[in-house]
């Protein structure tokens, strides 16, 4: 299905400001579809004047759809739908005509010109499935009257309002709670859902006839409501925007209020006000924040504990008389340290994911700094690991530490030319390819001993690497000599 931008560029002469206006309309037309109990289709004029392209479509959540199939991307030539031609050429709402029949369903079609800066730039077709029409209730009459005001504003160029945007991702919908206020901000009609929301705030009676702003001030403490200017503008129905407010205490209520001023002929006649109870959403938000903070604190404490363990192992190594025992403890220190680095990174991360490049670089420095050759062997990274899940990052950190340690320990000799500031280079090459991570570690050392067999190796470090790569990460490990040294390759899935 083509996007609105694709259709505009391919088939119309609309400029950037026209497109921005249409996109603003799109951002709010679910409200119009729900108030109208009708499907909306946005028709864009063809640049050659031969017809119209369906650029966007919206179905109502309050009634049956008139379009079972999507129509976006379809073309209607001039003359096939006279209502479209009349709305575009004459710049007026067109409601006359007999219902259309689609799949044995009668559909009433109305067309609304979309006007910007005095020009008609598109047409909105409102399609009502008449099988769902019955004697309207007061709620439905209020919906339809408000929809009529909004469509008149579209035809006259007063809607959407430039720059109009909701500040909240969970902005209210028509079914959440609907209020209609007059020009003085007094409630003309409140839907049962809207009345229920205000009852949760503490309202004892009905809302009809009350000033919505004054009533809200009485129910909501000052610290839980916006500044007076915002409250008066939104709840008085004079500003295209939304705001959040609520009550205090364990049983406190949070709600979002959104206002759309109505001026179908230019003069302000009132406003549509939508309200949504977001108490449960805010409670979950608080729980997530607390959970995230707790997880980060756990990672911080694990990192501290691991560093303590590493310090104890290092202290014990200094007291060892056995060279082999001292070397084993120093290897354990490095392994614990590599895990600690991952937890340190996770302790500052917002999610359980980490940017692994910094970890890889720190591991390279850690391995060379504590080795016999020191910083005379340099580790260089080529490519980026990107973002990895915490469980993958921990295992991969261990793998990289062991591979680098083997390269430094077995590839180079501390006695090699002590006057040479650089005796070798290890290159860590990493690529992300089609859902997999391919890691290569190349050194320019002495290479593998003759007859080396990875499957028959008893080296503890290589055993750890194989277990982590094959069992923990579900990947593959290979090790072999090259013309200039040794290459270790690790290939693991990312998903």
C-alpha cells in the first residue's frame, strides 16, 4: 500500500505546506470518523486534472465500516463520482444524491472540500453504512452535530489548527469521554463515560450547565493541575491542546483532557472536550520506573561485588608461592573483571541492552595492561557490535576476553625486543550480517603450534570459549593459523 507522501509526490502538485496541512488533518481524523459513525477517505487531485487518488483512509470505531477493503492508492477519474467533482470544483460540502450500494450495503456519501489558504487542496469523502443507522440517542445526536461543525471548519479552512498536536501518546478518544461546552465554557452535554470520569474525581451531581474549568478547579488540588492559563484555555474550550490533571492519595485519579474549539463559520461557538482516565496507565508507568531503577541498582551492586571478588583473588594471588597458582588466579581476576564491566554498563542503561563497542574496547585495554608484554601489544577494533541484549553481552564479553588473552599470552613473548615500543597488533573485526554477528580476532604473533587441534585442546580458556559460543550463544567457533599469525572466528545469531 503506497504512503500518502508517495502518492503526493507521484501524482499531485501539492506543495510541502499543503502536505503538512493534510498530515495535520490525518492526525486527528479518527475523531471525525468516530463522531460521524462513518469511514473517511482522503482524495487527492491528480496533477493532470484527470481525477483523484485515494491518499488515506480511516474507519470508525463507533459504527460499522462502509469499506471492507482498503482503497488507498486507487484512482477515480473525473465524472465517475460527481460528488467528488462538485466538492473540489465548487469548494462546498455536498450531501445530495441517493445512497450508493456496495456489497448489498447502502452507503450515504458526503464530500467535504479541504481548504488551506483559500484554496481547495483535497476532498474528504464521508461514507456512512446505513445498515447501522437507527433512531439516534442524545449521545449520537451530540456526536453528529459536533462532526458537522468540524467538517464545516475543514471546508472553511479553520481545521486543522496549524501546529496542533497532542502532548500525550495516550491522547483521549471519542469513546473515552465526550463533552460539548458552549462559548462560555459551560457543559452542554456530557457522555456517560465523561460523567463517570468526573465522578471518580469526586463530582456528586451532573455536569450539565456547570463551568467545566471551575468545576475542575474545585475537584483537583493545585499541585495536580496545570497553570491557571492552561486550565482555563483547555477546559474553557479556547485552545487546541491537551493537559493532564488528577487527584492525590492512594486512590488518586489521573486524566488527560483535550479540547478542540469549534468555529464552523469563523466565530467561536464552543468546543469539543475529550477526557480519558489514565490512572492505571500512570500506575504502570510508575511501576516500570521503579522496576528499571531497581534493575539498574542490582547491576550496580553486582558490579561492586564482582570487583570485590576480583580484588580478593588478586590479593590471594600475591600470596601464592606457586607460579602456576598465581597465573590461574590472575586469569580468574580477568574473567570476573570482564563480567563486571558488562554489569557496570548495564547499571547506567535505560533498558536491558548495551552498546557493546565501549565494552569491547575496555576489555582490549584490560587484557593488555595486565599482561607481561603490557601496552606493547595494541588491540584495534574494526566495525561495530551495536546494541546487544544483556545476556548476549555477558557471554560475548567472556568470549572476547578469553580470545584476546590467548592471543596476547601465546602469540607474543615479553622478551621480544624490549626496546621496541610495539611488538604486535591484534585486530578485532566485527560485522552484523542478516541477523548474525560475525567476530574475527587476528593477531600477528607466532601462530598456533604444529598439530594443534581445537577439539582435542585441554586449554581451560578455549574450553570456556567453546562452551559459551556453542551452548550459551548458539554459535560456532573456529581457530586456525594465518600467514601472519592466528585467527579466531566466532559467529553467533542475534535473534
